[in-house]
């Protein structure tokens, strides 16, 4: 499975500014999404809404920038506040968003636990070594090249779930001639490979990284979302 891309917040904001105002009628109830011959129950976490049913080329473009052409997007969720900004014609902040994809190459076949294990191990191996335990992540990202994703920690490793935390330091946004140079932008993401009903899913959670609260948020909400999707698909 291709490594998840850490999508630059500045690029997300520029795309959002170009979005036409759309009536976003996103239901809060779980939806059954076909993946091959199987239907997978998906739902956005509280405070977020799935936008995949919205006929917006710009939203589709934003979602596609988070993954590769080898994956099919099953869910793309924005924060409810951002949806309200869309409907009011304002630019959303896009500090946090989420996506679920499935590899097209495996969509029509049943993924066994053995195949999933190999698949997950290969995917995590591509990310390189994790930061040493106890690392100050902000300082660690400062030491790396701009825009270079870094594997920060492994969050979970089980037969049907592998989850990791990544981060990156992005170039500072442009500033005016008489403005001081703006600080670099830090972003976090989690990648969770999940086996449900014989299908492989890739969950991505994205957040700006301004403080330790953002780190706590992405850890807690990744765990809660995975647990909820497992519960929905174990019925």
C-alpha cells in the first residue's frame, strides 16, 4: 500500500478558497460502501462529516491529493465547522480532515489475515525507522528537511490493525514585503491499515501541529475512530 501523503496545509487552504459555495447535506448516519462484493460500514467521527456524496470537483481534487491513483476513496470527511464555512461562502481552516481509501488492486479479492499481515508490514517498512522513544517531535521535525515526512511512532500493531503516527515540517507561508518571515508549518497524520470483512482499508487522519494538544487529539481520535469502525463492521 502506498505511503500516505502528508498534505500541505497551505495547499489545502488554496484549494478551499477556490471551492464554490455548495449546499452540503451530509448525513450523520453510517453508510454501507461497496468494496468488491462486500459492503463496508463507514462513518465519520463526531464533529466531522463525509463529503464523498457531494458533486464538487474541488472537494474531489482535495481528497485525491491525500492518496495515490492506486487507491479508491471511500470516505473524505471535513470538520463540521469547515462545512458551515463552505455554505456561508467563507474559507475553511482545514486544520483537520480524514480519509478512508482501499487499494484498487485488492478490491475484488478477499484479503486473508496472512495477506494483510504481509501487506501491512511492507507498507510500514517503506516509511523507514521511527523516531527514538521519548523524542521531542517538534525538535525532531526541525532537524529534518522541509516537507520530508517522518515516522514518529507506532501506535498499534495487531493482527487486523496497524497504526502509525507521522509528521512533517512544511515551508513557511509566503509573507509580504514589509512583513516578518512567518514560522514554518508543522503537520501530523496517522496511517491506520485495517482489515474488516476481508477487505483492506487505509485510514488517514490529518491535523495541524501547533501544540501538544494537537498531538493528543490525533492519537485519541485515531484510536476511537478505528474502534468504532471495527464495531460497526462486527455486527
